[in-house]
C-alpha cells in the first residue's frame, strides 16, 4: 500500500512504525462489502453516516450535515476539487481518451458543486426542526377550534324562566 494511502488510516489510529517491534499491527477497518479495508475514505463517510444516525439533537445532525455541505471546506466542495484534479491528470496524457475523460471529470465536478448549491439551505432547515412546530392551516381545517385563541368569558346568564317575574301579575 502506498505511504500516502496508508497515512489516511491515521485518523483511525491505524499506523505502524516499521521499526516498532513491540506494537502489534492493527487491521484496517472493514465492512461487509470491503472486508480487506481498502476503501478508507468510504469507511470514513460510513462513520459520518453512523454519527448522523446516532445524533441526539437536530443541532448535532445539522453540524454533521454541514461537514458535507459547507460550500468552502465541506466534503462536496473537496470532492469537486478532487474531480478537477483528476481531470487535469488525465489531460497530461496528451491522448484523445484523456481529453474525453477530462471533460467527463470536469462535468462531474460541476455536478457535485450544483448539488451543493441545490442543498445550501439544508443545514438551516435542520436547525429549524429543533424549534417548536407551528400549527398549520391543515390543523385548522381538520379541527376549526384547534387554532382558535379562546378568550375567557364571564359566566353565561341563566336562561329566562317561564314563571312570571316576582311582583308582576298577568
């Protein structure tokens, strides 16, 4: 495994000094679809997904979603930069296939950025879920008294009696 790829495992605490004979070598994290643990970045995204699923509040969930959607330093922006770098690398070949691949990778970068732009308000919308819900107009239609503000009233007057009032005769 190349050193720069092996270094990606440092975030998991999986590093090995070749001169260290006392520390046992740790296995890379694996998944059922990647039992050898070759796809470390994919595993990190799975970990982020697990954190999101386990988040205890909307604020925590918004923070995790922001790690992906933040327009300057978020995952989508970095992924777009990755596709652009791959596009430039394919251009270096000087071959027609490389130029075609360059265009495909540039389009992928643009698509990823467009996705980020489409989702730019998601973090704010998740934060808003933490506030108390507003009653919707649908609640008022289903139960017209549900949205009506009730004003305290004085006790109702007793209904008129059919007996003649005292002191009166017919």
